[in-house]
C-alpha cells in the first residue's frame, strides 16, 4: 500500500476525549480488496477535506497541537516547538541508526531538503544510548540538513497524541504548530516515492 494511505488529515477536530482516541482522528477508509485492487503505479494523493479557514487558526476551534518538546541535536543545539513556529516540520522516528531502513529514510529526506525551503526535518532515534554516536553517524552518512537526535521521551510525547504511532514513522506539523498528517509505519515501498508524496502534502499546508 502507498505511503499516503496511512496518512491522516487531522484538521479542525472539535474535541479530544481523554479515553476515546478514535473520536479525534480520521482514518482513511479501506475498501474491500475486490473493489480496490492494488495499483500498478504510485497511489495518488487522497482527496482532503478543505479547511474552513486556513490562517490564522482561531482559538475557538480545538485541534491536535504538537507536544511542547525540547530536544538536543547531534550538534548540541537545543530545539523547541516555539522555535519551529512559522515553519513546516517533519518528525521521523527511527529504531536505531545503523539499519538499512533507517539509512534509506534519512538519505531520502536529506535529498528532499536540498530542494525545499522553510521546512525542517527532525530525525529522532528512540534509543537514547545512540546519542553518543550521532555526530559520527551524521558524518558517515553525509547528513547536513536533517537534524538528528536520540530521545525516547520525545517519541513518547508524540505517542500520547498519536496512539497508533510506530517506528519507523513520520509526523507532519504545519507552521502553526498543529499535527496535520502522520504515517504510522514506513516501509521500503514508501521510501521510493517519499519525496514526491511529501511535496504534495506540504503544498496542502499552504
């Protein structure tokens, strides 16, 4: 299945009950296999419900706000949610660094950032013990634009917002600080079209 079929449009949620996760997110429905055969080409971007207003968000309407995170990058730079306001931000969560799928995802995201402006990508290794090798890993992989950290607590903060979040996974935050899309599981099949699909999604954020 394509990467975008696992994405969620998380706009204009009226309420977020504590014990009812299903009330505040919309899962793209799946048709029966006989009615929806697997496509031969890259799946198209699903039709999104247009927001009633794009900017600014009104305080009267509750939405899924990104957690108030504070991370330390490989270069020992402290990064907070407030610093990222005004920019589109992509968080990718990985289970380890020196794995084939982690390396493939990070290289794809690094290539994507070379042609994108006003977009930040933060890669979070959920293994805290890997923090000591972040600099070595970035240098060996040639990562210059992707911000890298190892912080399981940040992952847990986002998992409280997105219950079905797994690894490797991806979350897209708009420039106002609201979670708008997520992919609960990235596969090798997704990576081949990752740049094109991210481009389409970011355009919907304005």
